[in-house]
C-alpha cells in the first residue's frame, strides 16, 4: 500500500476482536525478527480491551510484548510538558457547583438547590466536550437564539461565562478531554515530522469523539499505522454508504461513525480491507442484520433485496425471540437459560443497559447458587461502606427519627470492632422494642439514657447508651460551612461509630475492596476540600452520594466464571458462546436521549457539538456486534409496571423484515418465537406450586376455660362482640402488634392527640372559663404543643391544628354550657367492677365524668370521628353504657356509687357533633340492659364449647383487624360458618 494512502481495516461483527487483532499483526510482522513485536504500539479504546489483548498475548506463543496503551492515557502523557495539566474533574465540578449555588441563591426559581451538583456535572461535561470537539466560546456567541425561549438564552450565557472563566484559566485545562485533544494535536504534528519507527495500531475505537477521531486519522496516515475498526459491515452496499452521506439522520445508524471517518480521510468503503481472515460465526446472520438496519431513506430495499436473501434458516436457527408478558417473567426466563448454559458447560453473557433487569436476573440465579460476573460491579454508594457514610452524613440534616437511627445502629459497620458487635446488636434490639412501645418518634440522648437506667443490672448498656447519646449530642444541624469542615466532622463521627464505645481505630469501615475504594474516594474528596465554597448539610450529602455513586466495586472471588453480565461496550471486547440481548425496548435499548440542560439540539448542531443521536448510533453498533454471536437470545417485556412497551427499533426492524419478505422468513420468525415461548413456559413451571393445600376454614378456637381472660376493658368488649379471635390472639396467645417504627399520621394517632388536647384544655379551665377569646387562644396553644409531640411532620401538625380550630367555636360553646351545668371530677382515671359468679373483672378509663349541680353524673366520650348511632351502641359499641353501669355500681373509687344522669359524645371533628344517648328505650334502661347482656356474653365464653370466632360480626366488608393474617383471612370469607376446634388440653366438660 502506498505510504500516502490511509490504512483502514475492519473486522466483521461477531469476529473475536482481540484474537483477530493479534492474528492480523502476526501475519504482517516479519517472523524472522524477534524484536518486531516490541516495536509495536497498540492504543486500546478501553481498559477491558487492553486486558483482553494482554490475555491473548499471554496465551502464546512466546513473544516480546508490544506496548499496550489506552487512548485516554494520552491526556496524562508527561511527554508534552508545554501543554498545561488537566484540572481534576472533581475540582472543576466543585468550582462550577459553587458558581451554580450562587446563581440559585440570587434567583431560586432557576433550579432547586438539590440539583446544583447535577447541573455542575452536566456543565463540566459540556465544557470538556467543547474543548474535545475544538469548539470555542466564539461558536456559542455566534448562535442566533432570538427565536428560542428565555431559558435557552440564559443557559447559553451561563455556559459562555463558565467556559471563559473555568475553561481559559492559565496553567491548567478544564478536564482530561481538553488535554487529550491538545496532546493528540501535538502528537500528530510530531508524527508528521518524525513518524514512529514501529507499527502503531488503534484497537476497538470507532472515533466517536473529537480527540479519538483525530488520533484515528493521524494513525491511518502513518506509514506503519493501522486502524482496525470493530464491527465493520462488509455486507453493506455502496448506495447505503452514500445514503449516510446524504442526510444527518444517519447519526443513529451503526456504521455512521465509520463513514464520517472515511470522509475525513478521503477513503471509500471499498478501500476498507479485512484485517484478518478469521470468519464471522454467522455470516448469514450478519447479512440479515445488515439489511434490517438499513437507514430509513433506503428501507425500500427490503423488498428488492429481501427476496434474494439466502441462508435465512441458517441465520435464524441460532436466534431465539422471547417476548415476555412482564419484566419479572423476562428475568425468570433469562435466568433459566443461563442455568441451562451452566449445565451444558456453555459460556454465556447477558448484555443489557437495564440495570434493574440485571439485578432481577441475578436475584433469580440465586435459586441455584449462581452469582454472575457483573462487569459493571456494584456502585460504591450502594456498597456497605458507601451506605454507612451516607447514613452518617444524613445526621446533620435533622435529628434522626427512629427508623433512621435504627438503620444506622443495625448497619454491619456500626460498632464493627471485634468483641463489641454482639452486645451492640442485643442492646439495639432491646432499645428498639422499648422505643416503639413508648412511641418515641425522634429519640434523643435522654431517651437512650432513660432506657438504660431501667435495667437492674449494669451489663455495659449504660456505658453504651452514654456513648451513643454523646455522639448524637455532637450532631447539631447548622448553617453552611466549608467542605473541609464537613469532611472533618463527618469522618470523625463515622470512625467513632464504626469503632464503638471505648474502642480505638476505625472498626472495619475501610476493610475489603469496598472499604478500600471508599477510603480512596474520601481521600480524593478531601484533596479537593479547599473548593466548593460554603455548603449546607444537604449540599454535602448530595455531593457525597454522587461522588460515591460514580465509583464501582467488584469482588472477583465470588462470581461464576461461565455466567457474565456485560454492558453494551463489552460486546466489542469479548465474546461468548451464548449471548442474551435483553431489555430490547425503546427507552431502554436504545436509551432515548434526555433533554440537554444548557443547549438544545439546534444550538448543538450550529455550534459543531455532538448530537444526541450519536448515542443511539453507538448503541446500534453495539447491538449489531452483539447479535452476531454464535447463539443469541433476544428478549423484551411487552409490558412494564406502568404500561405496554414499544419494541426496540432494531428488533422491530428485524421482525418486520422477516415477517414481510416471504413465507420462509415468516416461518423462521415463528420458530424463533416458539423457542422463546418454550423458555417462558419452563420458567413459569418453576414457580408453579405443586398441589395447593386446601384452604383453611373460618377459625373458631376453643381454648381451656382456665386459659381464657378474666379481665377485659370496656373497649375490648366491642372487640369480643365483633372479632372474638382478636381477643383470643391478644389475651390467650399473648400476641400483641408491635408498634410501628414511625407512628403513622393516621386517624388513630390524631384521635389520641385530640384526647390529650381536650384533657389539658379542661385541666386549665380556670384560665379561660367565661372568656371565649381566651379559651380559643388557650386551645390553639395547647393544640400546637401536643401536635408537635404527636408527629414530627410539620405538614400534618398544621393540617390537624387547622381542623381543630375549624371546630373550636363549637367546642368552646359546648364546654361553656357543660361547665355551667356541672364540674369535671374524673378524667382518664381507671376503675373496675367484678361480675358476680363469673370470676371476671371489667375495667374502664372514661375520658371524662362530670358531676352536675344536682349531684348526678354525666359520662362523656371524646370522638375524633363520627359518633356511633343508637343502633351501633345497642348492638356493638358498649363502652359508654358499660361505664354508666360501672358508675352506678361503685366502679370508680374517686366517685363511689352515683346516679347516672346521661351518656354522651363530644365530637372533635367537622364530621362529628355532640350527641347524648337515650337512657331509656323499648328494651328498658340502657345501662341495666347492657349490664345484663354483658353477663350473658361473659358466661357464654366461660363455657368450653364456645369458640372465639374470627370476625364474627363485622360492620363493614372492609373490616381490618390486627390478627387477620394469623386467622388466614382470605382463604375463607365472611359468609362461611366457623369451624370450632379445641386448643390445648382435652376439652373440658360443659358445666
């Protein structure tokens, strides 16, 4: 080949790139020269490509190794001292974040503060891209933005200012891409004068970015330069290549980058020669895919060329098309196919950009103890050290609530010093139960110390509580401080929590690969601590999460060697016997370009920057290479969690082509789908239960009489009537629902708070009695005080307080009347009465009992909802009638025996109102009738034949109890008869 002619070579899709690269070099280098290999320089496009080439070279035969370099390493090449060094990306990011935070403080409408670091990332990438593509600030200034919206004008102005200030500072360049372009330009000029003595090879690069494109052009023009293009389509005819020249729409075509490189080198597609004689695994498949991926202006060629396409059966016999009804079914079928590959000793690779899908497949593979080798690794912010560091940093946002505190205390790195972890976990669990019983929403140091003081023996928990309370006391949310101050206090607290009380060191926070990566990440952050300006705690947490999330951790000791999960880039580097291309839906593969924050598509095109379609074209090229493997499974889910999905444009083209060019191809497509349906059916059989057990009948356990409760509160009598099984579970099995970690701001919590408000309001009646304005102010003040203690959510505090004040006038007016008629003599005080002959005690704690001026009593109950109707009181809601009966029988020691004047409800909500019950009806006097029926009810449950039926008398079909899951509600319904069953010792004889 003449020295002036550009040297472009290609390898067809599916050809193992690294093996073919070394084979082609071996054919071109003189075998008699033992040092010929040592004079070769190979520039790889990625670290994975370089490692794979080294593995092929190490496999033999013995030879001197060539120099293996990365294209990106040229940005750090010390051989160009005249070019300023590149500013570390983190430094530029912090500088830009400081600028954006200042803009947000001046005009908060521009963006939320939490987005500052994300905006800084995108702005830094844009500045680096402008330098890499050789686009100066003058290109932005020349853009005509008069017809654009105001935010595009503002975005351009910010980019101009940032590029001018941060991109043109003397002594440093804004990023590695900027220096890489400078180095490549200098290296090109050097090679023009002094070409390298040995061969120079570009391996794996498509020249998609400015600096790499310049390097490919420079190497292609060298006398001994070789550019070996991966996945070059030798089956694509000349008119199709010409169509890529005729329109910018070709950006999304897989071969568009190669055509752009040819135009720059004045090379025609026919001039690109095969680098190696290694055949493609499926040449018929390559021709089929090439035809399917023709650019839109020439897809009419499907009819002309499709009918002459040969080898369709051979091309499709290696393909399986799996169209799953859901993402879960897709993952299950993929996992099963990978399991079969392991059984057959077949190397298999799953390729998809959908990380959620890869996690689902990895979880499904755990069924068989298979852990795939995931090339992407685990993001550092999701690894144990990353999560621990984020939990600790979040403490400065606000005092931790109970879930946040327990999450931190139960983390595997908290108190990870040998010998301290066991007691720490035991005390944490005991503390959790106590805090949940006490309904402490935001534990403070005093709560921890109070818990420890309850222990009769000092087993070390008091020192542990003092240590933890001291650490929490040091965390005080405040204003903005420097990044250096954030890092210092963050690391001090993290190390102290990891070490434990009275322990030295840092526990195990920096151990293992993840710990080492976290330590390096925090060291890098500390090295840039002089930048960023003053940051709030939430700014620092946002920075920390994105900083850790940009790094990954891999454990090479755990994965299965024959099951790999690759990103789309790995298809260029490695090959497998079975390749599964998954998640083939538009929006996933390819990932649709998102909106640009700073420049729209037209502005980018006019400025000479990369268009969003470039990413689609690169993804298409990765697809074309991956689908050329010896055996391929193409999978997609026809529906996601929200709606039906749209097939990937490449899969759609392939299906439409096969379905439309003739009966033979349509049959081949049906066979592809049939193989996919088979794997779906097999995956479905795995999760199908063998033989479902017969559903249980409606339970009605009959425990021994001696085990049955001998004491109940009046509020539980309603439960005994409606859902006796709940009484059985709570008082006989002694199962009690655990209080929620974070008390939900629900109707129950609101009702409890309103009861406390009214109790405190009535207790201070001397301060406001007779003065409506004073009463309203006092009610509002007490309301705020109680609601702040009840829920930590300011929104719920304000909402509930507003609802309280909406009925304040009615409440105050009612209280004025009630206080004029009598005086509260008992509030929230317990009482009891024994039922004669039944060995049973009834207890009660009335909300309020008033003594009237005539000496009689009125019992009142606060209702945060709608008070029960007369029929509900008569049949189910026995609380007030039973309290009245207890009063008349001396059940309350503070009052003694008294005459009942009335029973009533005080409504505390807009929906409810005050209502007095009728003491007399056609059945007789309400308290007396209710008391008699209580005797009958309790006597019935003193019989061993009486069972505790589940949901015996639900008022509504959506009745929900705390023990429904224990009763297996759902296997039976409310219309079924109960199934009495003795529990415990043999059933006793009925009295």
